[in-house]
C-alpha cells in the first residue's frame, strides 16, 4: 500500500482526500501519545512508529466511520487506540519470536534487549488505555475483551491443539483471536464512534473478524514467499521457531513418501540455518502453499459477502477493494 491511505485502491477522490486528512490526524496523535517525560522511553516507543507500516487497523476505523457521521474526534481517538494496541503486541511478538527485523529495521529486542521491548509494549498498552478512557465505559469493555482474546490466542498458539482437536481448526481459531479480534474491534469502533446503526456496527465487526483472518493467512504466506527486502522482516520466522502456519499444517497432514523429509523438518523448530533454508525452499514449491492461498481467498470472499447489506457508497467499494488487496499483496 502506498503513502496514500488507499494506495492504488482509491475508489472516490473525495473519500481519498477525507481518509488522507484523517490518517494524518491519526499519525500525529499516535506520535503525541508515545511521548514520555523520559527521552529513552519516547525513543523506544517511537521505534516502530517511525518504521511505518500499513496502518491497516486505523484505516478500517476511518472507513467504518463513513457509514455514520464520518471522521469525528472520537473516531480519530479510536483509530489511535487500535494502532497503539497493535504496536504493543508487535514488541511482545518480537521477543517471543526472537525476531531480528521488524518493518525493515532492527526489532526493539535486537536493538536493545528483551526487557526494554516488553516494557515498551506495556507502555504502549498503557497509553492506549489512557486514550480509550475518553471514549466511555462501553469502549473500555470492548477493548478489555479484545485484549483478552489477544492473550488467549497467543497462549493457545504456544500450547498447541488439545488431543482430538483438528490442528487446522485450532490454527484458524488462534488467528481469529490473535489477529481477527483487534481488526474486528477496529471496524466496530469506527462504526460505533461515528454513530452508525446497530446493524452496521454488527456488519463491520463481523467483516473485521473475517478480513483479519484473511489478512493473517496472507501475511503468513508472504512470510514464506518473500525475501526480507520485500516484507521488512526475516522470512520463515515461524518455520524457524517450529510454529506451523496453515501451509505447513497442510503439508504435515500429507502422506506422500516424497514429502517425508519436509514433514520431518516441519515437525520441529529449525535453528540450523541449512535446515531452515531447506524447509523454506521445499514449502515454497509444495502444493500446500496454494491450499493456504485458497483458504485466504475464502475468508476474504466471506468478508466481502458481509458487505452486501451496507449502503452502496464509496466506502463500501473501498472495503470490497480491500478484500482483494489483503490476499493479493506480496509484502
């Protein structure tokens, strides 16, 4: 996605201008929110803010607001809340993954250490809560339940599926919690803070959950297929850590004798660089990768189907275009 809010997905010039102005306000508010009286805390907090990113969640907040009163001050605050929450999770994720890169720059844990990264993530959660308090008790409750799902999803991923639970179903449920929940809240907050109807709020919440799962499935595919110069992070991180993504799970479910070596590699962490490179090359060529792509498209199509009850306005067309962007991107 380009520097413009919708990049090449622009549907309507007036909508694009409104979103561009709204995102500029969000960006300014994010930078203000991470300032601390202690310069080092500000530096560490701005580390990922300055690295950029898609700002997918605040963009969804602004788009959802178009089905109500538009981009109000409370909508801007809600967009700041979801992005600060997302950034906080990235600091924690990089510690858990021992990641060296994030958005093309050294991760906070690589630049400083794990303690700084964890505490910086906690600081961002605190700042998100501070902004959130202005939006009322219902918003605070929604955010608390979203945060619960984020934590439960991470724990479920770490523990793995229980006996008798299908690994693919477990994986999708983890993605719904870890990624879908916050994107669902983004759609919900945008519609809610703009005074949209209960029906619209419900649609945008469900849309966010579905597009969130599609987004993460596609992101996991990009992690396999792209080089670090494209994705801004080290490719194959989940493979190295032994955390199976959907393509790996499909490959592990196979029985072809020729894939025995790949299944053996995918069944464990791969700290050895040579084995990691071998597994990455093999799964890039394996049919399971295309199966994972098909699943991402199914979730994206499900998200698109939810939009049919919304008014036929430029924001709806933009959301439909977003469904295509999410699953077709390469970085």
